[in-house]
C-alpha cells in the first residue's frame, strides 16, 4: 500500500491495518528464529510500512 492510499483511509482503518502488519512482523520474526524465512527483504518492507502507518496516524490525530 502506498502513502496516498494510507492517507485516504480513516484512522480506524489504519489501526486495523497496523494490527495486521504487527501480526505479520511477529510471524516473520518466528520464521527467522526457526530458519524458515527465505525472503529476508519482507522484514524490512513490513517494518517500513509500520513506520509509515504510524507517521500518518500521528499526522491525522494532530490535525483533528
């Protein structure tokens, strides 16, 4: 999801998306621990999306 799509969503939708990304991040960490992860770039991608979502959520709460 790009930032334009994120900015168009409501804070409730963004929180749901953030929860899903946190679960994905946990899953990826478990795959790393058990040496089952083949695409290590997924970890960085999920981490980056979480940071973007948190930034946009902060912007929306300060604007309201």
